[in-house]
C-alpha cells in the first residue's frame, strides 16, 4: 500500500513579506494572505483535506529565535490540526532555528523534532493507512556546523521498509559553515529519498529516488522566482518514491526579460506609452505560465530586466526610474511590477567612439575589450571581483558584497551595463549622445 507524505522546506515563520506595492490593498489584496504563516496554514489545510499520512519539515521552520513567540501560535495550530486527523509531524532544525525550534518543540509535545543536539535519529512509525516507514533526521545544534553530518550517520539497508532522509545542509559546497555534504555522500546512504532544507530554490526532485532541496514554502523575496509550495511524496515502497510540487504559495515572484530594441523617439510621452505596453505584455507572459499551474497564486510580483540596444536608451533609462508601474488583474491573479532593472545598452558605434582621445573614447575602448574578451578584459574582471568586498553599505553596489557574482560572465555583464551607463552620461554631457554615438 502506498503512503502519501507532505514534505515542506524552509517556512521561515516570522518573516515578513516585502516588496509589495503600498496601495495593493486598493485592489482587494490582504497582505496577510501572502506571508509564510498563511502558506503554512494552507499546507496544513491541504494535508487534512487530502488525508495525508505524515508531514515532514526540513528545517528553518522559524526565521530566528526572536520570532519564536510569534511563530508558536501558527506552529501549534498546524500541529494540532494535523494530529486531529492522525497526521504526525516530524522536523529537523536548521541554521536559522537551531535554538528556536527545540524550544518550541518542548512547548508542543506532539511536535516531533528529530536529531536534537546534532545527533542522528532514526525512527520507525506506523501510519494510519497501515503502512510503516523509517525516517532518518539530523538537526543543527548551533548556528554553524562545518563538518559533514553524513559521516556520523550509521544506517543499514532494510529491503522491506521505505526510508526517508530529512536534513538541513549545504549541498556540494565544500567549506560551507552550514553542514556541507556532497551529492555522492547522500547517494551512498541506503535511503529511498533525501528531502533537504537550506537552499530556497527547489530542486527538480525527479526519478524514483529523489534527492534535493524542497525549496522555501513561499517565495520570500523577488530573488526566489517561480512556483513555491509543499511537495507531495508518494512512497510506493523501498526504491520507489514519486514526488510532485504543490504550488500552494499565494504569492509568486517572476523574473522576466523585456527587449527594448527598436523603442526609439524623442517624445517622452511616446516612450512612456511604449514602455507601458512592454510591461503589460510582460505581465501577460507571466500569466500564461500561471494559467498552466494546477494551483494559481493570488498575487504575482514581476521583476523586469530591460535588455537590448536602442539609440534612445538614455531617455528610456531615465523614464524607467520615474515611471509608475502598472498593476493588473488577470483571471484570479493580481499582478504588479516590483522593480525594473536596466541592463539595456545604447546603440553606439564603439569602434568609432574609440578612435578619439577624450574620456568617452577611452571608456569605449575598455568596453570593447570587455565585450570582445580581448586585451585587458581578464585583468578588469579580476579587479572587479576583488572590489566587491570593499563596497560600502551605502553604495549602489552594496548588494554585490552580500551576493557576489559567481562567474566571469556575470561580472562581465555588470561591467558592460555600468560602462554603457557611464558612457551615455559622458556623451549626454557633451550633447553628442544622439549624434556621435549613433550606429
């Protein structure tokens, strides 16, 4: 007989939903419906309504220790609702709630925390449908844990008993302070599935032996785009676990590209209309993906990235900074534009500009080297990489200190975007941007 287990990644109870428009309430949207706590309640209700056999939580259930009192009511309500339907709840603590979750588990006796104090725990449980499964879990005992916890797990294979692993860790990140493990480590342990917490982007989790991240229960910020929710794991027996995502989050973030090639003109109002039309089309594309989802979000937050080249790029960039972004309801989902990031470029003749001897010419030569990957390109990329850690908190580049780009191509894109912006400003100051630099 198969068992159906609801698996939930990082909830972060106590976390506040940010980046919502200040006037979203005017569209009939209650921001409290978009919080991690609201998504947790939706997951609990879904589990009860669909007669699930058990619920597993992979850590970072709570944002931090300061939020444990606020989280208590939500967590206790959910556990009691589940137990009333004979659905047991098992969890491990992560690096965010290493202190808070054990404390709350002491206040909610029916809540089962596995692997307390950083010691592996393996439990066998009889489910209400008459099946029996085994769960192996390990919890953080401090904010940081630099060892590989898998090396402390001793587990023998049981060909008659399905075994699920529950772990909060940093996968394939050697040297990480957050329980670094490798994919090979997990594959060698005799379990039928590993459900991981810590990284908020969900893994594909395909095949009869899924191993990977459940992702955050709800997208906590625009950096976590795409569908989020709980996972329904169907345990058919040892070696056969099927899992599918249930996009229960009422808020879904989208990252969309908007090409501005060919958008030109000198009339600011015409350019505003053109931008407005492009933004609405982007919302329409987001809605096409949402319509295909089995569970549709109430709100879609779109972060747009302008790409392409146009002779009017300087004007477009200026307008994009001041434009009131549109909001629109399509079907049952309300959409807003959270931010517009300009990665477009002017339609400039870099080769022609580079022939001069003034500052724009010098900058044009540098840009050409970076784009064509020649000359000093490698040296400039290396210098940029070394400068990220020196940015100040008030700098426009402070985000690069917190989240430095991982690859040379990402650094190259940042340098090209910043270089074109500076070049446009220099040409505009000289009054030559639309003449000298036009292709």
